[in-house]
């Protein structure tokens, strides 16, 4: 696992390499085989809710490594981890050493009980495991000058921890906006935080006071799901009929290389079209037979109350022998043809003007701050904060 993480570039420092080499991951995931526990890109799910969705897991090693590198921790640092499991807290404890301090908070007693037990058994009993909703529970454990780093290991919709961070500290937060998630590495900059990194990732959603329910339509007994953050309510019966009804298929001539990421398009679409959302296929429930998504698990979609159109891919003849894939759109429902055409136009617009651009930058302000909207981008207003996603060069962060 460590050599894979090194080869793939997720581990870049000696401190993180040594931590991964020292902590026995299998001791924190006794339900998994050693092979599954040490797979560099797989999570180990440790708890599911009544609907079968994961509520707790030991996160994938590649993502843990990426977040630990982003935290840039030094021996002696004081760290808050939001969302426990034990393993990542042990990695943090290795990095900050005996003069440092790790506090980990989880809302679920099943998780805190296991994490505390596994940590004690593996020699990390000094990690402070706290049971509570991290929306409030972390505050009582913050050092006077604030934590040097806050590592959030659950998918959150808002960030209530800004005032717990020491000046010059770093906060790594998998933040959801418009149904997409990016792990932002946030550093304080005057009256706001600026992201110096944004990593594509997925996490189990936060529970408790900080939770936020996207609009959701579960179709074909959960085989396909549509999610959208805002907009008129979805008519699940109409969308169900749309899914099994006629399909419009359009192609764009725009191609991507095999394995070439096009997540910048998700952000472009999110800032361009208010009908933007995500469509999810559950392969175990036959979702792949019903929709042909451009990405295996979830991909961009435009949604109206009774119709939707999503991105798809087909083999393209590149003429050069290199295998390329052509982006297309599939529309369903009464507005399916129009939505498929709108999405096709967005893909063409992305390819013509935005594809070659750098990723947007992200700034996080308190909810009540007066901010000017970006010329190109969007503001997402949350309960504690507002997130600015901007392509404006003059807002780009100086320390990037
Ligand atoms: C992906 S797991 C954490 C992984 C862990 N850090 C590890 O070692 O890999 C996410 C955890 O967040 C917890 N969680 C969800 N909402 C929470 C909240 N409001 N406060 C604290 N923990 C929460 C869940 O119970 C779950 O155990």
C-alpha cells in the first residue's frame, strides 16, 4: 500500500510515509480481509443505515494520504479530526509525535467506542476520542490559540470550525456545493479563508445539526438517483416514467482521452446552469442497465421536475490509434430533448472556452460578510459561511 501511494504521488513527505508504514491499518478494520484493508484506493465500510447507505467507513488510503499531505503537520502540532474511525487519528498521532495532540470527534457511539478501543490496542491511547456532534462538540476541546490543523473526514455542506483554527493553520474540508464535493485545503487570509488546493473526492454525508438534504429523486427502487441542491420540487413519479420512457441521444464531437479527468466541466456546469445536479447509478441494483453514465458512479445532469438529461460517452475514432471517447447527452421525459440539447451546448461551450482554463479558485467568507459576486463563477450561501467559486483572475489567491 505504501509503495503504491508513493508511486501514485499521494505520499510526498517522509513524515506521511513513516506514519503509513507504522500504523497497522488492518487493526482498525477487522471486518475486512488484509487485502481489502490495504487496497490503496478502497474504503472499508464499517456501518450502514437502514436504507443500506454507508454512514461510517475507514477512508481510502489515497485520500487519507492526500489530506495528510495537505495538512502539512509538524511534530508538536495540535490537530482536530472531525469524523473518527481510529486509523486516520493514529496516522495524525504518528506525525505530530508525543509532543503533539490529536482530538477526534464522532457523532456515533458505535464509532467512538471502536475507535477508542483500536487506538488503545495499537498504542495510540493518548488520542482524545470525543463523542458528540462536531457542529458544537469540538469547541470545548480547542486549545486557547486554536488548532494548528483541522482535518474533516466526513462530507460537509458548511464549515462551522473557522474560529477554532490557529492563525497560520490549515483546514482540510470535503465541502459539498451544488451536489459536488471538493476537499478544500483552506488557509486564513484576512477576513476569509482561501483554498490552496481542491481535490475531487467523496465522503459519507455529515449527520446532525450540520446536515443538509439535497433534493433527491430515487428511481427504479434506488437503482438510479437524481440529486439537485435547489430549485422546484421534483416529481418522482414523472421522473420514474421519464426514466423508462423514450430517450433522446445527442453527440457533441467533443472527445476526452481514456482516463482523462473532466471534472472542471462539472464546476463549469454548476456555475452556468441552475438545473445542474448529479445522477447516480447503483450497480448492485441494476442501475447500469438503465442509464449509460459518462462516469461509473455519478455524473452531471440537468434536472427539471419531470425530465432530465445526463452526460454519456461512446468510443470515438481518433484516427491516430489513441483510444478517445466522445461526449454525448441522453435526455428523458417531456423536456428531455430540449435538456439534452442544452447540455450538448454546454459541453461545446466548455470545450471552446473553458476546457483549457485553470480550475476555479475557492474563497470562504462568514455568512454575513459583504462580498462582491465573481464576474465568472458563483456564490453558495450556507448557514455559517458563503463559498465563492470564481474564475476571476484578480480574486485568485496570492499564496497559491
Ligand atoms: C468516513 S468516516 C471517518 C473516517 C475516519 N476518520 C478514518 O479513520 O478513516 C466519517 C465519520 O463521520 C461521522 N460523522 C457524521 N456526522 C458527524 C458529526 N456531525 N459530527 C461528528 N462526526 C460525524 C460518522 O459517524 C463517520 O464515522
